C-alpha cells in the first residue's frame, strides 16, 4: 500500500511563517528584483501569486543582447550571430506579450547588436519602444550597435514617431540611432529633464527643436554626433552641458543658461570664448572642462568673469602657449597634454589642488626648451614637489624640458610627473 504524503496544519503554518520575503511591501520586492537580470527576475513569477503580481507590476525592464548571447552561447555554441539575434528578438517579443496590461514603466533599457544592415529587426525595436511609450515610460535608454558605416540613413535606426509624442518621458539616452526632421514633433520636449545623445545622426532642425522646446531640461550631453553645424543651448533650469563635437563640422556654439553649474566642451573648432563672453549668464558655473579645443592664450581673459568657478580642467588644448590666471576663486586646476605650453602663471587665493602633465609634448628628437611655472598668491600649504633647485631639467628618450623660474608659496596638493 502506497504511503500518502500529507502536510498537517502545523507544517503549513511553519512554511508560511518562513516566507517572510513574500510578505514584504511591494516597493521592497521591486527593489529586490532590480538587482536581478530581467530574464531571472521574470522567473520569480512562478514562486507564488504574490511574486507573480510583483513581477507584473515591476517598473524596470532591461534587455541586453550581449548578456543574452553570453548565456546562450554556453548552451547553443553552434548558432551564429544572426540566429542568436533572432532568438533575442523572439525572447523580447514573447516577454512583451506576457506583460500586457502593465500601466507604467519607470525605466526601459535596450542594448542591441545588429551587425550590418539588419533592417528586418528594426520592426522589433519599433514594437518594443512603442510598448514602453504606451506604458508611460519615464527613463528610456537605447543603445543600437552595428558594424556598418555611417554613410546613408539605412545604416541608422530611425526612432518611431510615437517617441516624440510622449508626455511622460523625463530621461532619454540614445546611442547609434537617427533623428530626421520629417519625423520630428516637439511634444517630447515638454517633459524631458535629461537628454544624452552619443554617436547619433540628428539634423539641425530636429536638434534645435528638441532643445528649444525642453523648458525643464537640466542635463544635456551631445557627444560624437553628426548632422548639424550650429549648437544653440538655452534653458532656465539647465545645470549640466557636455558637448564633444566633430572637428570642422560645428561652426557655432552658443550657450545661454543662467543656472549652469558644469560645462564640458571638446572636439570642436568653434569659438568657445565667444560663447562664454557674456559672463552674466554664468554666475553659477562651478566646473569648466575643455578638451581638444582650439582656445588660445587670450581665452583666459574671460575666466576672471566667472565668480563661482571652483574647478578648471584643460586637456589637449594644443594651441595654448601661456596660461595666466589671476583673481579667480579656483580650488582645483588640472592641465594635461597641452603640447605647446611653455608657461603657467597663477595668482589665485584659494587654489588647493594643482595637477599638470606634459608627457605628450616630448619627442625623441626634441631639444631642451624652457618651461616655467609661477604660483603667486595661493593658499597652498606644503612645499612644491618639483625640482629643488632654481633650474633643473626633466627628460625622456633624449628629449627634455628645462624647468626654470619655479616660484610658489605653500601648497596643499600638487601632482607632477614622477620623473621630477
């Protein structure tokens, strides 16, 4: 006679008492799911009715083709990239079907790797993004990777028109897609707080339309993008601007943001000084970073007009020969890889950190040239960690610079090349 397996009431009671996690409030369960890959988080719906309901209301969805393929390769090593791409798209489509009825999404992130011109998969992307927009997504991240060149619009993914009609979107982060003016609507700008574009093709009309209509925009990042010649940025709430523009492509850069705290500009030959000339627009600027820009020595006539500037970083500004800064409240100064630089003269009352590196300026056939650093009225607290004598040399591979006329008070933190 077969033994019947049964659970008495006490056993069941102990079982439910031990399931403390399921009794936690839904926001805490959502927090737990946020640490799991989407594919694993979806499996929790089979644990209980509570977890099933928690999963269906989970507002963060992340789909990464690279992660999907890494797990798939271990089981199906015989499949090629196209087959794995198809499997990934099928998986996301099935997932969307199982989640019908969701009312809101906080974050929706998709990372795809469509090698070559795989236009048939663009329909899948359209469906996924439309799903997110229909469910009032607030934070949308799309990274579209491909090996194709950037010639012609067929190498780019065109965003669906529904994206520009979204009223809920607050953060938009895009990589490798394309905007076209014929598909553009200004509706997206009314809710945007953060806009990040990287390696995106966006025409002049579309870029200007989005920025000018985004009255609530707080952060703007445009890096390695194409399709425009002018960048005009203005916004009462804008606090952070990060521009890395194509050299010889962008001719005009104009920024008007009274609450701007951080500005990073690089990669372009447009007149940065002209953009920053109206100093009354930058009373709150704290952090200024210039990378690979064509600024010259007279640029520093503008710097004293920034009363709140705490940090200045100069990197690969290859036209600079002399840096002279005085009467500025700078706390942190970094100068790196400015090849033609010969002299630095600082007269700052609050400077507590000074970093400089000139390694890139050396060539094996270069002769010794004088270089001087003069630190005047500073607040630095210890002795400069540089040459102890009035004049000394530092060289590598047959090349050297002669450090002459180093004068300073006391310093707090000063980072120089280790060869010193």
